[in-house]
C-alpha cells in the first residue's frame, strides 16, 4: 500500500502543479500538460517494461497509458502493480510450502500403476508444482445446482461435532445466507469451533451487524485481504475466489457456488442458475483443510496446530479412482491450475469439453485448443447466452471466431445463466472448482480445483455436460460473420483489456 500511496501523491503533486500553471500561465498550459503527461507515460511504461511481463499484458498497459494517460495511470496504481504480489504473496507461498513439507511429506508413486501414462504425467506435474498428494481413498459426489448443493451442505453442517471451517468469495446476507448463519450460531452455542473467512471485496455488502451476531457466540470471522482504502491499495486486485467448507476434517465441499439466493435461481435478473459443486469425504479433505488453515494463518497470523484439524480419523470410503485438490494463486509462481489444465488439454486423444461463465484464455490455452481441434479431437465450449458482466462477455466472444475456424464447437446455454467451471478430457479426467477459464483466475485470484481421474463423479460430469448441451444452441460461423461493426468493435476493445480482466 505504501508504494501505491507514494505514486498517488506524485500524481496529485503533478496535477496541482498543472492547475497552478493554468492559473498564472494559461497560454502555456497545453505545452506543460503535454510534457508532464508524456513523462508520466514514459515512467510507468518503463516500470512495466522492466517487470518482464507477458508481451500481451505489457502492450495492453502501454496502450491504455498512451490513449488515456490520467485514467490509465490511476488504473495501473490500483490494479497493475506486481510489487505487492511479490512482497506479500511470495512470503505466503514460502510459508505454505514449508507447512506442506511438514505435514504432507509422503508420496504414493507406487500406486500410480493402475492409471494410464497421461494421468501419471498430470500426477507428476501436480506434485512438482503444487506439492499436492494424490488421494486413492476419497469419495466424491457431484452436486448439481443450488437446491441439491445447499440441501447437502445444510445436512452435513447439522452433523458437525468438533469444527466448521468456511471460506467464501461471496457470502450474502439474504435468505440462504441467514439460514446457514443460524446453523453456524446454533453449532457454536453447542461448543463446535466455527471459523468463517470471507473475501473483503466479493462480500463487501456483508453487514457488520451480520458478522457481529456471529462473533457474539464465539464464531471467529475475518476478511481475507481487507481493503482499508479501496482507491489507494493494490490489494484490491488480488481476491480470494475460493469456496471451501470443511466439517470435522472429514467432509469437504468446493465448486462454483457462493452463498446467495441467486445460486438457488431466486434472482429475477438471471432466472435459472446452472452451477456445479462437489462434496468430498476421505483422504482428499486433508488438502482442503490445509488450504483453509494456510489462508487463515495468512489473514489472522494464528497457527492452528491441533491434530484434530490436520489429521483426523478419516471416514472409511471405497476406492474410486484418484483425486487431487490443487490450490493456485499469486503466491504460486507456476500458475498451477492453468498449467495442469494446459497439460490435460495437450494430452487429449478424443475430447475436450469446457464449461465456463468467463472464457478469456491466454495464448497457451488458445493454441492448445486449436491444435487439438485441428488434430481431430472433439473440442466443445459451453458458454452462457446472457452475461452477468458485459466486458468479460464481449471479450470472451472475441476469441470464438478463430477457435471455430480450427474446428472448435461453441455452444450458448439458453435455459438460464451458466456458472459451472468444468473441464473434461477424454471422458476419464476432469477438473471442477472455482477457477474460470480466464486470465484473472490463472494469474490474480486465489483458486482451488479438484482434479478427478477415473472416478464415478467424472462420469456424472460427462452426463451433466451432455444434458446441458440439450439446453444449448451452437454458434454458427455465418452468425459470427454477420455481426455488426459496432459489436465487433466492442468485442475487440474488451479483448484489449483481457490481460487485466
């Protein structure tokens, strides 16, 4: 924050100087304005250039600064700096790695023989870049849409005996939010330890009175990356997009649904809300617990060393393929989830099926999809027909023509708003979680995904994808070519901003 404030102060001094010059030498103001603006663009441009970002991101920032110097400068101060990420999240990444080595030091490479070579390649990559163990003793169940998801969550919350850990990007003070809150309060009164972590930006509408009601019964509530001065802090750009529930260290939940009435299709704006969540029982819940406790430590500086959190007596569950829980964020230099998704795509022999509400891929993902489609792989993208945010919606559409020319099929979901975040490869590997198929999820947000190999849940995702296609229409190339020039311009302009979205 200190560096952001310093840059803002420099900007205000320069602006004040311009007003002073305008008052006494108004005939020369254009000249001085031009000089100051040029120097400001050159200075920030050099800073961006020396950071060795991706060329597309570098060019996007420089063009924004050149076209809109004042607005671009402020936007860079708020959203563009890498300083905070390197200083704070680099330290968090090191802490997470040390904690992982102390708790999950085992590997089970000998059990990989039952999986094919492509799956074993993903295993090795995940263990090397994410240090995440492969679980062969985890039960998973796909939860389709809000009713099934929240009914199951509420049922499991009522069973809690020792602790409940919750971490959400968006948590609303509405009907479903209050219902879950009352369960947490009831459990806290019975002696269950309840910890509640929410994102400061995603849940900015959460009233202090709502949180105080929880604190009064002993529930610990904290905001992740709390933003004290939203217009003067680069922390606003790094958000915790994770959705995690861990109950007694034995049952876990993650997926696409936040807590809000719209996820139960109660929104007049969106109508039916199509989404996917997942429940886990068994060994892989430990990794969800690990991610929560590390985020808790980052936020509160409280190290929870109770073995009941880290290594509880797990439920006896039948073997069902393999499961990996993968965390990714600005604290990980390897872009873990993105690289695993890329590896899955490049290993595809038959099919790549994608569902995402936001589709703003980087060049690696675009190339992987085009090469796969040109090689005869069945590549399908399922995307919402109506947006919740217009700029990402237009940016997403700018990527479709070149993919369609390579043979990728793009479908628009017509029944309601599509919010599921799923990738299925060859019908036997899949990932489900919080990460969208966009640059923000790959580079800026804290995300968590479950990777499934040969599980029954993978087949459920395959069936659900086929069912969703029946509620969708394919985008035809003729329709793309007939788009008006103003709409094409909007899509191209939105795409220009895509490295920053």
